[in-house]
C-alpha cells in the first residue's frame, strides 16, 4: 500500500480507500516508492482520474508522484487547485472566482497562475512545512470548506459539519456557537468559494 492519499490537513497517508481525483506536488518519492518530501513544486494540482487514455505506473522513478483525494473539497483543504490541462474548464472557473474573491492582490485574468500558486503556498504551509490555518466565525465559513475541531477535520456542507474519513463522511455533528474555528482550507480559496466556485463534495450522510 502506497503513501499517496491526501487528507484535509495536507498529510500523505496510507489507506485502502480509493479517490475521486488524482493530483501531484511534483516528484516527492524515491526509487523505492517512499515519500521523501512533502512537496517539490508550489503548484499543487488536482487532476481527473482519466484523461486522453493516458496510463501511468504509480510512483515510477523520476516521474511526478501521483496523489489521490476523497473529493475536490479535500484537495482544496490541503492546498491543491484544478489542473489547467486536464481540467481546463474547472481551472478557468477557479481562476475567475479566485480573482473575484481576492481583489486586494490587484491581479486580473492575464495574471499567470504562478502568482496565485505562490499566495496559496504561503497560506497552506508555514516555514516549518507544517499545515497553516486561519480563524473564522462559524457562520461565515462557506460550504465546501474544512475546519479542525478536536484535532479532526470536518467539512461544512448544507450548513452542517461532517467528520472526514478516508472512506467518506460520517454523520453530522453539532459544533459550539458562537465562536471561531480553525479553518484548514487556505484563506484565498475560502474567498473563492464565497465568490461562486462550488467544489465537488463526496456524499454526506442524510439525517
């Protein structure tokens, strides 16, 4: 079993669960298919599982490391964004909403995604390469965002909070109100959700 599944904290874990998306952070494994670094590139992307019939052998030597995600919301929480090749339509929607949600940077549609990647990188990881979070009031966090509660990741969906597991979401829980929570999803991506980008979310339990 390979260490190639990503959790909402951005950690790479081993699990038998399958993912809905793949993606990469560059070459982060060695010839023995072991993870040796958390990332190689600042462009952390999320890709379709299938694209133009391409086939790859997992963690081939000197080839980019294939990572997998439960859903798109999990990928965003970890700090990934849509690929501009295999997900061009989603990429365009994301970039447009990111620009709308984060006007303070003065970027426009002609701005290279490289500049946006640098901002997301500053938001997702600190100088010690640890997960970075922000604080926000419960009522102001949009659907699709992740928060940390009792050191566990919860997604906000339909105004409820569901515990993340590698196999899917568990039943909704009631969190204390009012108050601030640690938000796992990078701030500029949260603003992107507020600006209209709707991330794909795996099925949540029906009460």
